[in-house]
C-alpha cells in the first residue's frame, strides 16, 4: 500500500494572520480601463496608481487600455511588466518567499518585462501555451499572434526559450525566437537591433496573413485541442470540488484574515495537493485555447460551419457551445486560481506545481513527498508507499 511521508518543521499557531493577502507589487501606470480579476471578482473602478497586485491576480486590458506593474523586490524579483492593449495574463509570484521562480502566464496579447535584479536563485518566467521564457535579468518582450505563434525578443541579455518538447533556443539582441505549436516549429529570426518595434509589429501582421491563408487547419487544431482540454479540466474540477468543505473553510479563514493550524492544516493540504496538481494541465490548455479561439472568431465566421473540430461537430457548433458555457468556465478557472492562492498562503508561498516548473502536465496519484515547503520527492518514484 502506498503511503505519503509528511515532513513537519514548524506548526502554525491557530489564528495566524495572513501576510497582507499576499501583496506582490503595485500598479505604477494605467491608461483606459484595465481590469484585475481577483478571487473570482472583477476589479476595475478602484484601479489607480499604487493599487496593490496580489498573487494569482489576473490582469486584462482591452484594445484601448494599458497598464504597468512593479513587482516588490522583497519577493526576490525586482521587475516591471508593461502590458499592451488586448492582453490577458496572470501572475504567480508570492510575497511569502524571498527566493523563488516567479511566473507570468500570458494567455493572449503582448507584455514587456524589465528584470532589474533577482535575489539569490530567483528566476522569472513568462509562460505561454507553447513556450517558457526564463530570465535572471534582462529586458525582453513576449508577443502572441492570432494563430497561437509566440515571439520572444530582447533588448539586452539572453532569454532562454523552451518549447513543449523541451527544445531550447536563446533570444538575444538582433535574434528573436519564434515558437509555433500548430506547426511544431521553434526557430531564431534575425532583425536589425535598431528596428525591434517595427520588427515585432511586422511579425504580428505577417502572422495574421498566414492565419488567413491556413484558417481551416489552425481552427481545426485549436478546436480539437479545446475539446480535449475541456474534458480533462471538467473531470479534474469535479475531483477538486469534492473537497469543498476544506475549500470553504479556507475561504472563510481568508475573509477573517487568519490561517488555521495544527495537524488538520497539514491533512487538508495533503488532500488538496493531488487534485490541484492534476487539474493544472487541463487548466493550462483550456485557458490558452479558450482565449485563442476567441481571438480567431472574427477571422473565421465565414468558414466555421464547414470546419470539423471533432465530436461530430463543426467549429460553428463549438463557438455556440463556448458562448453557452463561457460564464461557467470562466468562473471555474477563477475559482481554481483562488484555491491555488489559498493553498500558497498555507504553504510558504508554494503551490503543488511550483516544484516542477516549465510545462505542467504531471500525472500523479499522490505518490509524492509532502512537506512544509511544498513537494520534495519524486512523483514517479515507487518508493513512496502509502
């Protein structure tokens, strides 16, 4: 029989106060009406200079909005993020750690990052559907296109880019990296150092032209990917919500600004950790394909009825289904982010997937070591008997 080894170094005292709701930085500039989605609620009319950003906040700009964030150096990551119009992303950077691998999950649009200083072994990653861009200190931009392609370019320093297959290339001044999941391509693209802005703009326009020329194939690819991701996410969500008693208790504690303690907290984390880890892959794929199909919609109206995306349905059928399910799915995704935040607040700022990094697709049946600092064992090991 398998067993889970529990490593306990410190017990929290009942009623321990939450650390300022895990505030990780603040808004330093905004234009228009950007939105922050926090714990399932949309915040927009309260946004202003100095507005605090929390771990797992989701930031969204429309076509007429932009915003800049500054991460708090006390997190071990002194960086600024400039968010261009038409962008949606969320952050996983904890205020409870002074060294960490922080991540920005870019769903759609474009961001520019200035990583000034990273303490100790800290790193900052920008993750997209098809790539992970990791840095320790540089100025770079990540841009997505309508067909799902990603462009990583840098003004100074090197950016390590890893695709879904684990292949690595480096972006450097004058040499960007392009990743295209649908065509299974990762390559370097050269450009003039003094024309980076024009190069990025031209790349986006060229990708729109390429999408129009291959819209049925790309739409079929993402439609089928969405259906697979939706099924995986729904099943994992039902498993996670079977622990609703624990989740509701954590939400109530958060409202009161406290964290429970004693052995029950460790048992609660153990029960929640496996389902959270398993839901991550489906959540990752669902969010990205969801936003990608939204972005494609304006280009495929005339062909969606004739493109088969699987399950015996057309792309038009899929878009109707998405329209019906949109509010429910968005709320469920926001709920999972909220639970990840609650877990991190009770686990030294770490979530179950933090120990693995990169692309999260780990399948586990709770065969891992569970400790006070997250995961400290091999989820594939057969030595961890329950």
